[in-house]
C-alpha cells in the first residue's frame, strides 16, 4: 500500500503546469453490486447491494488525459443483518488515469478510466473467531460520462469493476482471500 501511495504522489508531482490544465475534487456516492469474496460470509453479504462513499483529488489536462488519487469506503461490504458481524468493511485507495472523448467544450463527455492501488478488508465478528485485517493489491477499470453543469462544476457518473489479488489462505478465508465487485457511482466534479 505504501508503494501505491508513493507512486500516485510521484505521478502528481511530475505533472507539468499547463495554464489550461485544472486541479479537481470529486466526492461521490454509489452502490456496490455483485460482490464476491473469499472471506467467511457469516452474514450472507456476498452478492448484496452495499453502499459506498468516496472522494478523489486529481488533475485534468486541457485535452483528454486525467489523473487522480481516489479513496473510497464500503462500510457494510461483509456485513448483513444477522448481527454476527460487527464490522465488515472494505476501504480502497487507487491511483487512476482517465481518457475523455469528444471536444473539451462538449456538454457530455464519455470517458474510460482505470487504476491500481490497494483494498483493505476489515472483518470483526462478535465471537472474535474470524476477526482480521487484510491488505490486498487491487485494480479497477470502467467507463462513465461527465456532464457540464457550470463553468467549474461537472456531474460525473461511472461504472467500474474492482478486483483484488488473491492472497494466501488465512483464518478468516474460505479458499483464497480476495474481493471483487461492480461499483456504480455518481458525484460532482469541482474544477479549480
């Protein structure tokens, strides 16, 4: 995870200062769909729609390229309604790149995006039998649309597939521990 943070900060530090390029801030909310994982599923949470919140700080060129650092949390990823799981969250950190299509003045601009980073899975059950924290290398890829809503404000909607690496079998895992899901999100992009 430290390597991913250092890599993303290094990418941002190397960006040239172009007069028409802009820094961005993008808070978002969404839902995780079709989640799967290799952890003990005491609450039968796999496959359920779960909420997610996050934010990203980035840089967009005057052309099509965008770079960003994104943090997101899914506080109920492994938690259902049985009460057996006290905390079953997944937190992600990604360094992403995006490529926008169409002219910069267009009201609607589709884009593709992807990145690498880490997923931190925290599982805490009431009996303390499967409690653990796992840090997994992860990647994401997806597409979306940016809609101009003002001179410095854009609405952003996207769908991404997020998947982690497989890790060694541990106490809280069934087989190889991993996480994977689709994330549909919407947010506001502020340009500075």
